[in-house]
C-alpha cells in the first residue's frame, strides 16, 4: 500500500547506517523529532464537501468521501509534506473524480463549465512544485484522478509509435512495450508512480533522456479536452504549417485542459545496456570530461556527475563501508582524494555499438585524468535508482527535511551557477542561525550546456509554520540565485506554484500575455487548475 504522508510503499524502508547520521549531524546539527499527524487526525481536518447533493456526482465515479479527498489534497513538495505531517493543509478538494474514458472527461468538463466547478488534473500525485494544491476558491473544486485511463490504444512497429491513455504509469508503459520488444526509455525519478500525461504536462526529463530524448521530443501527438472543446494533435513527422501546436500542450500543467491520450515515439529494446563509473580528482577535470562527452555524439543514454559534496555524501550513506575504504585508499594512491567526483555513464544498443561507445567514452575520460572503477557503482545505482526518495521518509522521522531544485545553463555558466546556488542556500541558513548540507550533480547534459540538480538538507523547526518559513527562505534564496545567473527556473519539475514568481524573469511579460490569451481561448471561465504556472 502506498504511503499517505510520504514517498512510496509503506513496506519499503530506507535504512541509514549510523555513520551517515553522524555525518549529517556534523554538517547540519543534532535534530529533534516532531509529532506527525495520524491519518485519522488528517481526516478530521477535512471539511464538509460543497458538492454532496450535486448532480455532478453522477459523473466519472465521483466521490465526496473524506479519505479520497485527503489523499488527493497535495503532492510531494516539501510544503505538501509539512502540510501532511504537521497539519498545515488549508484546503481539500470537494470531490475526487475517477474517469475511465475521454468521453467521461468530456462530460465532466461540460458539466463543470455549466456549474462553474474548478478542476485539478491528477496523475501519480508526484508533483514537487505545488501542481496539486487546492486553490482558495468560492466555487467547488474537483480533483480528476486519471489513473483508471491506463490502456495502450494503438501500437505500430512500422512507425515506431504508440498511443496510450494519459493516466498510464511508467511501469505499465514499459510492461506494454517491452512485451513487444520496444521501450519508451523514459525514467524520471518518479517513474514508478508518475503518468504519461503528467510527463507531457510538465515537459519531463528522464534518467536516460540523453539517449532516448526528453518528453519534448518523445511526444508527437495526442488529445487535449478543454472546456471550449476537443484539441487533437495528429502525429505528423514534420510540418511547416505555422507554429508547432504540441508546444501548447507540453508544459501546460493542467491550465488548458486535461490530456486524455498521448502518442509517443518508441525504440527497439537495446541488445545490451551498461553503466560504468569513473572518479576524477576535482570538479574542473570532471566537468571538462562531461562537456566533451556531451559534445562527442557518442549515442550515450546517460551521463551523471556527482560533484565532491554529493560524492562524499553518497559514499557516507553507502552500506558497504569496508569495501569503500579500500576504494578510497586505491583512489588516493592515484591522487584522487577529498575533492573527488563520481561519474556514471551509460551506453545502450547493439553489442558493437556499446563496445565502441564505451571505448570512445573511456578515451575522453582518460584524457582528463579519470580513474575507471568498472561496472559495480553503475550496477548499484541502477538497482537503487528509484529508492533514493525513500530517504526523505527516514530523515524526516529523524528530524531532517530534504528538498531539491534544478536548473540548466550554458556550459560557460555551469560552475558559477552551481557556486551561486550553493552559496545562496548556505547564506540563507546562516541568517536563520541554522546549517544546511548542500550537494549537487549534473545529470542531463547537452552539447550547449547542462542541468544542475542541487539537494539540500536542513533541520525541521519546532512548529509547522516555522518549518515552512525556513524552507521558504532557503527556496527563495536559491531561486533568486538561479534567475540572476540566467538559468531556467525549472529544468524538469515544472512551474506549479513554487516557481511561478520567477517565471516572468525567464519568459518576459509578453510571453505570459500570450499564454494567458491561449488559456482564455480554451478555458474562458478559468476552471482549469487555477493559479498554477501563471496567475
């Protein structure tokens, strides 16, 4: 059963070795555990629905049950966690709908327009930037859970296209495709729970996007049901007939309507897939190697570089400390010591292509002084790559909060932007007379630049309000640093509520006016996911 107040399955617990807790206490300080609400206490916060006698309830298996409404009130952002764990949720949806077809969604939209009902599309509930927050609305709000729409509608190996209903999850997609010898190859951190429609709506990137492409390039067509009518995107290979209207659906975050089906490009399953690892003595040589790998067009599936603080943290959290002590000793003999950075890189394809790709990558890595350590680190990463979010549960229960933020910049700004983000977080914590542990990796690289993914850990405060204020100070400082460096406010998580204040700096007021005009056209009453992406 899935956790109601944290990440993942209740049966899965991420253990942390005592050395790791000592490491964390040294960097952040000794934390105090706080009381977490029980589910019954959360249910007691749910007010009466404004839709209990409404004709809308006959649509889409809709329910006003307090349990369903509580489970659909928030996502997985840190403010969401504070709300769930500490009782700071201000609003709940009035009902939850479970549509099973595009026709049911069409009926729901028509009734919502007639009765002025607000709608929040809900996929896997994994948003970390506030996409699912219930607006402060005088009108009733219905959350639309898409997960019953999870079927493969069409597959054609000649075209290498597959059309799915939008509520299908990552594992369900791969089960359908791999049984036919194909893969989508899209593996975001939330892969186990997030949905295809959610990936399109947030312009998702996956762990293997270097090889298979981001959702921007995988999504070739589909259907969007809007309050004003149906919007169908045909899967055409290329077109010069005006602007690409797929871009109005990609990244739309539920503001324009509900995505009901998606046509995506698929790939044949690779004959071989390997992830290798290397260490570098410092960030300078490591980043140079990563840039050269990205620009060499080696058809790699992934390049993931943990900078020094993340490498140190990863090794501290590892369970095989005795083995790691020998690894560290061996690396030190090669001059790779305190500032060491861990690179994971993957190649997939035919046996010859994998061998050639690894050989070419090895040549570039060696030129920058990289020390190869084989496949063991890569195998361990693959085995646990969807397990790291469970660490949030363990650390919260010990009194610590974890949050992440991400951006992307051109290569000439990567080092300065990393430093600006990390300094901003540390300075913001210092102003609160607190400490924060900050570490960064780059995991999505391009010929022209790279993503930057920063994690920070801090102590929970004594109250919910104080903890939320502590997070807001840290998040704001880091976000301001990103926009000052010219980075995007979101490389892969979307805008939601948390990033909305910074969007105009990146896009400009004219762009926002254009987007508002599109929203006004397809949703004249402003029923769809109010307040997200833009005011």
